[in-house]
């Protein structure tokens, strides 16, 4: 058994060595404050704006449509805050399977009495009921924001984004999608796919933690949540995290250049893992669309074991295998997965479910070692 196996890449990924090299060089050579007018500040400012331009090019958008943030959670908050405070949104339609960065923000504005919230139905796989979405949109003429994630971070189900964007356009609703699990893993052309607001977090695609961006489609003004120095053209006050922004730029460049190769590698490992799990026990099931080749992402597999074993996660950790029992963003929580509670019945949700998620660094030897340990435990 090898010392440690990391299969929790949906929570965070290892930083690519090329990214570390870029960040290290920036820490040494580009340490100026981008708001300073002297040569050190101008050098940092130039580096940040070049990164913004290069990142924008990957999504076929303009640099002015990108606001750098501290990650996906801040980006989601900034977008929803802006929609309510600045764009006059009175109602938000979302789903109860969303990330808490969206759900808790919506609940916050609802408690303040600034919006009403409606929740679109999802099926047993976590797929959004688009007919119900359309019915909700026809039921009110209030200005509405639809907020639905592109890829569910727990069960991997992919939103039919083209269909949802057309429905939103038909009813003049704004469309926000949490794309944290998509960016760096799938191509996204924001001219072909008319989403108004998307978000990214660098640590999901082998970049550093604590940096990401929000995309605001051109024409939407931005009301900041933070006030102070008017950085990011007034959209987000706070000195730019220069070395992390440059690290994110490099990580995205590598991820996009290697996308097809990495996808093939990860998908083969995932399919192999699925077949080995089913040899282990035919009663093992997969949650959401995490096992589906097209309706689910290739990056993760949410496995439902035919038993309740509260120590399974702990046993794997003791064996040096890092996995997740749900969203790592709720680490320490004993409440269980809100997503699984929404899509499974009481008896099925009581069984032990584990999220395994993979990266370009995952090997077949690691998969084999994990299967051996599961055989021993299960």
C-alpha cells in the first residue's frame, strides 16, 4: 500500500509545478502594488492586466468583463449581491442542490426581505426540471435571476445549459451559473453560450487557493461589496493578489492546452474504477449522473455503498486515501450532504456515500490500491 492517495480533487487540486514556478518568480520580481504609480506598481499592474486579457481570450470575452476575486464563493456572492442591489432583481430561482455559496446568499437576501426565492424541482439524478423552470418564470413578471450550477460539485450532474439559457432569454431573466467545477475541465465559449454571469476558482484546476474571478456580461454595471481603494475598476476594493492571479492564468493556460489529453486519461481511470467497484459488489450504486458518460462530469464519481458504515471515510483516511463524504466546503459538518438529502429517499440517503474525484495526477496504481482497501473494509 502506498503512503498516500489523493482522490478529492473536486475539493481542491495539487498546484502544477509550472504554476508554482510562475508564482515564485512573481513573488520575487513583481511584488509592487498595482495601484502604485511608480515603476514597481506599473510592472505589477501590467502583469495583472495581461493576465486578465489572456484569461478573457480563453472564453471569447473582453478583459473588462472579468473581475478578479478571492475565489468562487466571493464571485457567487458578488454576482448575486449585484443582481439584487444594483440590477433590481426581485426574485431568484435556484435549486436546493446548489452550492451553499449560492443557497446561503439567496437565503440571506430573502431574510432581509429584498427578494422572494423559488426552487426549481430536480429529479433523482439531480437534473433540473426545465418544464418547472419555465412554469416558474411564467408565474411572475418580477425581475428574476436564475442561478443554476453548470456541474454539481457533489454528484457531477451537468446542467443542460443551452436549454436553460434559451428559457431565461425567452422570459427576460438574468442567468447566473456557478461554473467552478467546469472551468479548466471543459471548453466554454461565452459568445456561443449566453450565460450572463459565471465564476471560477483557480484551485479547482491546479492553480492556487484564494483566487478566482467573476464574469459579468458586458452592459451590466457592477456595485461592489467591498469599499476602499476602488481596485478592479471600482468593482472590488482590495489590493490585487498579483502572484495568485498570475498563477491562475498559468494554470488555466495549462488546463486548456492539455484538456483533451487529461480528459481521456481521467475518464479511462474513472471507468476502470467503476468496473472494479461493481466487481467488488454488484449492489454498489452511483449517485446523480456521476456515472453517466454525457450527463455527468468525467472528474468525479459519487459512490453509494449498500450499507451504513459511519467509519468508512475515517478508515480510508487512516489508510492514507483522501476522499470526501460530500462537499469539502462543509468540512467538519456532521449534517451530511444536502444534495443527497434532496435527491435520495430516506433509506438510500442513510447508506454511506463517498465522493471520489480525480485529476491528471491520478494513477491506475492508486485506483487499484483503493479497490484493495475497499475490499478489505466493505
